[in-house]
C-alpha cells in the first residue's frame, strides 16, 4: 500500500502528507495512532502532538517555526497557526567527518567537453554578445534576429508558421483553429551552418548607466565572468561610449579574474561609428569570421572531475525537500567524491540551515565568511522592512512550504552532505573542487545568473510547480519533484523524481539517474528542454534587497 505520510527526522513533531488525507482519518506515527482534525492536502504538514503557543516546530531535525496558538495532534499546519523561526548560529570548532558515497562504478568515466586554453572544459560552445549598457539592447535584438534566422538557431519558426496559418485562414474566410498542433522544439543541429557552435547568445540587460557606480561595477564583474566562462568560445561587445560601465572597466575586471584570458573579444563603440547600420554590419561581419574559427573546436574526452555543477530549486513544493532536492544532493555527493565541483546558492533559502553548513565548513575562515555574508544580507532585508521570512511565494505556501525555514531546510538538501570547501561572494569564481556556497538571491533567474558567473557549466534545477527558467551560457536541467508535474509540463521537465514519492525508487537510485543525464548533457548527447526552447534568462543582481 502507498505510504501516506513521512517523518523526515526522528525528532520532528510534524509529518508530511504524501497523499490527500481526509478529516477523521487515522494515521500512525512512532507506534501511536493520530486522528486527523483537519483535511491534510498532499505536500502539507500535520502536527504529531499537541502544541502550546510559542513552542518550536521541528522538521528536518531543525527549528522551522513556532506555533501561534494552542494546537492538538492531528491539526494542519497553516500560515495562521505557524510563524517562521530559526535557531541562532555560530562557529563551533568541530571536526567534520564525511563518508563519501561509493563511486567505483564511475571511475574512469568521462564526458566530451570543449577544452579551453587554461585547461578548463565547457559543456557547450557558445558565442556571446554583450552590451555594456541598455542603450545597445535594440542593436543586439537586430543582430539576434539576423544571426539566429540565417545560421539556424531560431526556435520561432514554428510560431511564425502557425501565425501564417491563421493569417491565411482569416484572408480566405476560413474558421480560425487555435488548436493547431505543433511540437517542434527548435532547429536540429543538422540545420545549423556551424555544427560545433551550440548557440549565439545575447545578454540584454537594463544596467550600465544611471544607478550607482557600485551597480556599474557589479555588472561589469558579472559580464567579465560570462566572458571568462568555459562554455563561451568568444565575445562581441557593443558599447555606446558615454555610459557608467566603460569598456576599459570591464576589461580591467576581466584581467583581474583571468590574467591569461585569450578568447576572441570584439569591441564596437557606437559613438565612434559612422552610423548604426555600419556598427551592426561590422559586428555581424567580424563575428561571422570568428565563428568560422570557433567552429573548428571539437569536443574531446574530459574527466568527470572537470565538471562544475550548480544546484537550484524554483517553484518549490512540499515534496521538494524529500524527493528531487535530496536526489540532486546525492548526485552532488557523487560528483564531489569524483573530484568535481558543486555550487549551492540562494542565501535567503539557507535561513535555518546555517548551523549545519557552518559545521560542515572545512575551516574557520570559510565558516566566518558564510556567517558574515548571511548576516549582512539578512540585515539589509530587515532595514528595507522585509526579511528572509518573506521569501516563500504564494505558490510555495499553497503547496506546503509554510515558512522560510521549512523551504530552506529542504532547499539545503541539494548540496548533499559533503564538506563546504569555499564560500563565494557574488561573481567570485569557484577555484576549489568540492561544495562551494555562492551568495545570490533566491530569485530563480538572479540565482542562476550568479551561479553561471561563478563557473557552473550545468545547473540542476528542481521544481514542484514548474518554471521555464534557463540561462544563456549554462544549460539548465529541470527535475520535477512529482510525477504529476512531469506529465503535465513535459515540455520543460527533463527528469522525474516523483518515483521517490511513489515508493518506486530510492533517493540514491534517482541521484544516479541524474548523474547519468548530467554526463550525457555535458557531452552534447542530450539537450535539456530549456536549451531546446532557448530559455536564455539573464538578470544581474544589483546587490539590493532581493529574496
């Protein structure tokens, strides 16, 4: 019979409903019978014992809230009776012991990546267009349409065909059929002029001028990080000329990041050009010549230790922390044991899980850097009249994530159980193998944008509600927490972890399936749905309050 509820940690005083439970129904926990006083929707929580006002709610073995009124066992957890709470944290001089998973079956395994001159390997080979200021966005749009259409990278042809169908039907007086079926997800690799160029990407943004000089510097360091990304073969930069973010500043940040940077970098400044059409034509012409050269690069065998994987969750639900996230966490542990790198970000979604991560830090400076970044971030949010407790979205709450600490305790599972080897501020590069923490908001696109800046060459993205997030230079792999979502939104989901909830597979089995998919995606043997759909989301973080 399908398991109805799960107790995640032995010290928890709530259970997670795996199926819809009716009021008056009985469940069992630790040998005791509990009669349900409320209807408990799947993904939501039920109290296992009577609680008094102010008592701590424990889930995942940590404090995730306090009750706001007296409750009886069998009551449903809601935003009315439970408020976010988390235990204080500090550095404790403890030696963390980690037992890596058995990775003997993966020894000697490789993926086929693009080797860069500094020895790093990309999982894709992209040409990048960058504006130093929002004034150049229109020129980028013009170039995108020209290059994507003529070089075989456009994914809009199916929609153009559909629109033509509607136009022709309207002109001929036929009935308009809005149910026209088209399932093509984009051009095939064979339709491209350059078979070894996986895409031409454009980093449109709203910055570079106005705002503060600090905003311009942060943007400049972010763009420099994308230029230096292992998945990028070359870059075309468009500048107006008078903006806050000068080309010379971006080049300085690039040199600080990688003094040996040697990729093709084409720079065009509009105020030095004779006309806008000439600027656009020259940018296209010179880029085309360099694409010919970049296309000569081919994939070659690379060790799995060369992988740098970001882990992210978005559109999370009450199953995230017990299916997809821990499965990704097991995959993370496998990669770390193989010498690879894993990046865990979203600092507002680590609230309540701080002590565990501090205790897993390899040394005191690493722990203290994490404490400092978390404390400063939290104070910034509080000064704005907000706080980490306001992180859960309406969708999160509706599907069982009642407090930020519940969301965070489940989100933390994506990082597995390995030691924290480094803590990176926004745009800092990952330089050590193992698990690193990256300071970003929880916001899906701001977080994935930041993870790519720190060097992630693939991102594992779990979701319980469904989200179409992608990234221009870092392929994103979507993993559903439940099978219903995987079937409903099959156009965006790559892997279904719902089999864990159904009791069909273990966390470890799904974690290994994820790693196998990672190896194929890193080799270009499979294309994640976000890549097929050209979901190239890019939002720089201004370092203000963003949850």
